[in-house]
DNA sequence: AACCATTCCATGCACGTGCATTCAATGCAA
DNA sequence: TTGCATTGAATGCACGTGCATGGAATGGTT
């Protein structure tokens, strides 16, 4: 069954781990790009900011340590620091120094932050459903 | 079965499409970051450059139009243009104007380009296998 | 031929990210 | 207490990316 056609290139790489990785790469580009645009246009925040808000929403006591937050999100420490800075600038989040360890910083959702998150959630879900299969950006 | 525990947050989002998306986001960050580092350290190219070389390797006649290349890769037109520019600067690729349509640009792998690709391929595969399950960056 | 819409690629600009560094606060040992 | 390694977070810098634009080449219309 070893077809000697000249048009069957890219077949071997399309199966197995490499193929899965390539699919992931394509899907990531399509979905994240579409999400980025929709969230930016309709709510004025980027994907990183949305994901950050999303983690804060189901925080146990409302607060979240930067260090812990960094563990639960795909962002690096510096990227998270800046994302939170942008959110704070927009009044969606506030930072407070930890009492017992004044190196630590607590991040907490403000009322405006929760309001915007609730508004952005439907957008996020819609775009996700719309672009998951393909198309998108 | 509606458990009223106070510790089962993040469950609803972990299943279904949103959960899959979040997994993809995490895996993308881990794998692409690890690949980026390994390729950069061991071969002096980034992930975008490697993926570009990869497309060029199984080009039919060795040449590849920029416009076609842009369709077959997750990069935007401008990102691709710059990736090719970097590859050309390193002598891994050369650009030539199409004779019949002088707007079009053909990209072609040089000998050095193929050589470096052959060397980088094992690295790519190793890192991919090592980071796909988790860990990584 | 003259004109215009379209296509292809490159590029200026703004922006988010990673890396490495910096600074402050903490814990520990002498 | 003093000294030092460690940790948490912010930031300067370089770099890759997307968006919008620009310029060149093409095709079609008059």
C-alpha cells in the first residue's frame, strides 16, 4: 500500500504526536486570536486579562496571592505582574500588601471587575464555540 | 448529586469545551516555550523559523510562494515575512522574485538551511515528547 | 494608452512577553 | 544584633507579533 504518488507529502507528520502538536498550534492561533479581538473590541481587555479575572472569580476568600496566581495560570511571573497592573489601572482589580509577609501581594476583584467579567463571559463562550472547529481569525 | 462542598470550584469549567481550551492553553505555553528555548540554544533559530523551514522541506519543487506558505502555517502574513527575513539573513533560505508575476516571491531552502533543519529535527522531536505530558518550561 | 481596483509583500508603530536584574522583606545562622 | 542567602514582585531591555499602511505589479475597463 505504499503509494508512490507525488502529492502525499505531509502525511507522515500529520499523524502521531507531531501531528497533534501541529493541530494544537493551528487551533491555538485561530482561537486565541479570535478571543483576543472579541474581548478587546467588546470589553476592552485582552485574553491574558480575561484569564486572570477568571482565576480571581473563584478565589476562595476573594483574595489571591500573586505567587499562587502565577501557578494557576499559563502566564509567567512578569507577564502576570503586568497583566494585573493593567487590570488595576482600569479599576477592575486592586492590589494590597499581605500583612504577615509584606513581600506578598494580594490581588482582589473589584465590583467593576466582577461586573465586566460577567459581561465578558458570554462573549468568551460564544467565540470559543464558534472558532473551536476551525475558521476564526 | 449536587454537592454543596466549598472546595469544588473550578470543576464545572474543567469539563467540556472550556476545560479543553484551558488545557490547550497550558500545554501550548509549556511546549512552545520549551521548544523555543531548545531550538534557540542548540541551533540558533526560533520556533517560527523552524516551522517555516519544516514547510519548505516538503515543498514540491523546492520553491514555495510566500502567499501559499502563509496559508499552510499558523503565522500571519507579516510574521511570516519577518521570519523569512531572519532565515534569509542567516543564509538558511533565499528569496527570488517570480518571473510570471513579479509581485510574488519564492522562498527556497538553501543547503545550509536543509542541513540545519536536519540537525534541529531530533531536538524538536525530543523536546516534544518530553514536554507533551506536562512539565516543560 | 490611461485609470482604477486588487493582489503581494515589506515595514513603521504600538504592545505584550521572556529574561535578567533590582529592590524590599523575610528567615536563619553566627 | 549583624550578616547573608532566599523569596516575592516590579521593571529595563530586546524581541516577535498584529494591525494598518505603503509601494510595486497586475488585470480589467473605458
